[in-house]
């Protein structure tokens, strides 16, 4: 690294992205830039490396708080059915009471010998939900490390598919397709909660990794990922323990920026979405999710990223990737509908003059209402930040001080998307609807109702691109005429 | 406390030995766990019937299974010498069954460790005739009563049956069904006798099924053929002539497999080999489109 740095750095300028990239890598590797890794986890990694007696392909990290014993049993049952048994299991008991610890011990003891001999049970009584991941990764012996939470399900080929992909694309993050499925707990026995599938498996997560989509929202559940151990152990890319939600997204992307990623186009597991049980979605407010998300996005902006050919192609040919590949995470659907109202008091639209809204309906439908500030002359509605959506069945109603509603038709507002039949297609970020309310008498509130979809067809893209070309040529012709 | 003896029987057909060894080890382990907990399980006999063209197991394999894998259970193996199909194969294996319960199981199913602690519980009620285990990771879609566990029929991927009932019903209808719907037909006949079928979500078993990445099954042509054939025969046997007519009309216009189903049905009809229709008052049989029970979702 030092030689490359010396050889190349002298030839590139101060603001060169290559210089910036290497400087950020150096920062990750330095003690000052990564003290938690150096002080807390490197000693554990060093000890684990010394203890390791044989080569293992995959370390499976399973966090448990002992609250879902039936689900933990089922997760282990899935591991016992693997076609490829080249793995170890680290069950990290986090803040277990003594009963919980005994329960996990009993569950492990129940297992058949071939699986039982692969399990290590480690207990941790400090930190937040992210700490057990770092602890597990540091203690892992495997060349690759996967997170299998105590309520995930995997098919018999989960390890096998990771192993095959690692053989072809070693050192990359491995990403397998995963089904999402709604489940519930049922009380069939007074002492035990049974588990019941509520809906068919959905294919929301059966899509390839698209960098620019992933920079906006995470659509890759952890159960479908296996990480090369060295990025954690040697490069010090660890989980951020300041995050108590979406910590997996943050870690995943920072690892992918350095290691790259391999897609496995086979579904190997099920990410269970609980309809009536505690989960990270229920334990944290929307505000906490939004705050963590902002933190993560700011971290992405500071990460070193080397774009490969595919990632560049995603930017130069968005239509080639958005249609089949774009997917919607059930957990992050709330980010597709993230309504915000901007108001122009004569000085233009600014972040200072903006109001974040709440969706009163459920994806894919939105329904949101804002109070209109008294000095507002124009209003701008953004359904989200990222764009790449279609708005359909839009209904806008402004209510005045007398309670009378004024319906704003599609011809009465401007937008920065493309009108396609009775929808508006936004291929770019910051999708906007702009309404001039200066002629209205005493408007006090505005309500937006409609539907969003990310299913943008090839026809739509071609249509939008052809309109852009025509617009571009019109501008060229117009400028030549002026010249 | 009275212990219950069980015969687990599986019909194998060219299965990979390693997957069978894994299943056997899981059965043996589940018995160990139940014995250590002083559970309800008594003696357990695992009986494989081999319908393959050539035996899956040689003598040395059987010796290995008995000496190395079966610490808590006994093991028997019978090579049929012909392709019996599942219905007939199970009937053959059940002929010598003298245990309290008989468990019909796919040979690659892996029992959970605490399986035996849960699967017997519904039999506390005398009217329970059959208890079905929950398959994972892909749970069967059919509906069941959340409070009682009662369900319309049981798949025999893994189901425990009172042996007395199995014998009274003369096992599976192997004259009619080769590979599919033998379990459905048996379930309905069991219910016609007044017994109930319970689905036990607390007894999960791992069944290595996979879906394509668009969440659909990928049946082989043999699976497609036999399931279509069974559908027509079920409708005929369970007194649903309009469904028989509907299916035959659709299949006549279909591909080669579909037309083969029609030919086979007509051949049986003309030679008097169709089953005698039963449940003419439709006390038990229910047809919900292509399904035989209400479903929580459609896969």
C-alpha cells in the first residue's frame, strides 16, 4: 500500500479522487481513525486466530435474547438440513437472564451431534443490539461470516450456494436472493407460542444488488449475505455500535465499497416479517429509523468507493437496471413514501421552509395533509427524495378558511417528471409537484392522496428518454437560432 | 406413564444415502431427547421400503446404519424389487406393523429435536386420528384452526396415525393412487369415520423443498402427470362428477401429459378399474378450485 501511495500520489493533485480514496483507506486502517476496532476487537480477533484449529468456510452468527426459543430451534433445524456442512455456528446470547442462558444451553444440548459439535455459545451482557454482531464477527473462525438471526429460515442450499459463489468470486460480499414472508405467533399451547405463516413468500428481495438503489434504501436482508472475514478482521470495517437500527445496511455498504459484491440468483432463505410479535420494526419509532438513516447516508458520503464497470453501467444505463432489478423492502417501504412539503414565501423553495409529513395510509397508497403557512405563495410536494417512482391517481385538495375544498387537477400543477397517460413518472431524484396558490383566498390546508409504484416499464423509460432527447434538441435548435 | 411405540416408515426411491443418513440421525437424536425428558415415546422402529430399480443400500450400509446411526431405535430395510409408488409401498411396510402408532414420513425429512414431546399431545383426545407435523422452511399453505389445530387433511410428508385406525381403513388406496392424493384420500376417509386431524405447529420438521426465484414450484414432468391423474381420480372417487368433467375437458385440449391423463382415466373406466364413488352426500369432501381445503395463501 505504501509503495503505491508513494508512486502514484506524487502524480495526482490534491483534489484527486484517487488521493481521496487512498487517504480514506488509510484512515480506516489507522488506530486514530478506528479506535474501537483496534482497542476492543483486534485483541479478540488475535485470540480467535490463535485458537482456530482447522479451516472453516462459513461462520454463522446467531444473536438471541432467549425470547423466541421456538424460532431459535427452527433456525438450528434449518442448519441441520444443510447440504454443505462446512460451517460453524456462534450463538451470541445477548443480555440473557440466567433462565435465558439455561434455555439456550438446553436448546443446544438437544441438537444432533453433527450440528451440536459446530456450535459455540458465547454470552455478552453489554452493548446494544449491534454489539453482538461485532463480538461474533471478531470471534469467528470462518473465511466468510453470515448473520442468521434467531427467526430467519434458510433452505438446504444456503451454505452450498455461498460456498460455490465464494469459489468463483473470492473476497467479495456474497448476496443471495431471499423471500420475504409474513408470519405470526399463535398460542396453541398454554406454555408455548407456535409459529404460523400468514402469506405466501414474496419476491421483494429476489433482485440483484443495484448500487445506486442501495445507497438510498436497503433491500438486502442480512440472511442473504455472507461477508469475507478479512474486511472485518484485517481492514477493521466493523459494525457501528452507535446505530441501533439499520446497522446491517451501514456495515453491508461499507464492506461492499471495498470488497465488491457477487449476486447469487437463487433464493436460499426466508426473511420472516412478524405481524404480531416484537421486532426491530416495532421496537423503534419512525423518527429513530429516519435519524439513523440520515447518519448512515452522511457516512456513505465519506466512504472510499471504487466504482466497478457494473456500477458505472447502472449510472449510464439506468433503464437497463431499474426495471427488473429494483425491489421494495417491506421494512423500508416507508422510505418510498416520505412526504415533505416546501413552501415558497417569495424567496424560492428552501429546506428551512419545509414540513415533513406522515403517511396516514400504507404503501403503496399515500395520504398526507399539511397546514399551509400564511405567507406561502407556492407549494411544492415531494413524495420522497430518491425519485424512481410513478405517482398515480393523484388527488390534491386545498381547503380554505371557510372549509371549502378546491380540487387541483393535473393541469393545474407543474412537476419535474414525465406525464405518461394519467401518471407521472420520475426517473430522477427530488420528484416534485408544484402548486401556485397565490390566487386562492385564505387556503389553510392541503391534502395529497394517491398511489406510488416503483414498477417502471421499458415503455415508460423509452418514452421519457425520447422526450428528453426532443427537449434537448429543441434547446440546441433554439440556442442556435438565438446565436 | 404409558409409553407409545411407533413405526416410522418411508418409501425410498433412488435417494442419496447421505441425505438418508442425516434423516436417520435426526430421528435417533429426537428419540434420545425424548427419553432423557422421560417422554411418551416407547420403542421406535424405522422401516425403509425401497422402490428403486436397484437397491439404495448394500449390506455394509445397513450394518453401518444399525451400528453407527441407530443408538436409540431399531432399523429395518426392505427392497421391493419394483416401483411400488408411495401408497402401495406404505401399505406393504404397514403389513407387519404392531406398534401403537405408525408415522408416514418422506425419507429426507429431518425431525426437530423436541418433535416427540409435541407430536403426541393432540392424541390426548380420543377422537384424534392423525397429527401432522409443520414443514419448514416452506410451510404448507392449508388452513388450520389456530385454537384446536384441526385441519381438513394431512400431508404425509410427516404425519403420525393411530395404527389401529390405519389398519381399519386398510391403509392407503393404492389401487387408485400411485403417488399423489393418497394422503388426502386417506385423510378424508379417516374423517368420514368420525376422527379428526390435527396440525401441530409446535412439531416442525425440515423438508428440503425449494422455490424458483419468482416463488413458484418447479415440478418435474412425472410430478405434474401424477398430480393431474390424482386430481381426476379424487374428484371421481369423492363424488364430484362436474369436476371430473371439467378436468377432462381441460386436459383433452392440453399437452401430451394432460392427454395421457385422459387416456389413463378412460382406460380405467372402460376396464372397470375406477374406484367406487363415496361420500355422495358430501359430508367430508370439499373442492376449492384446484385445492382440497381453504388456504392461508396460494403457492
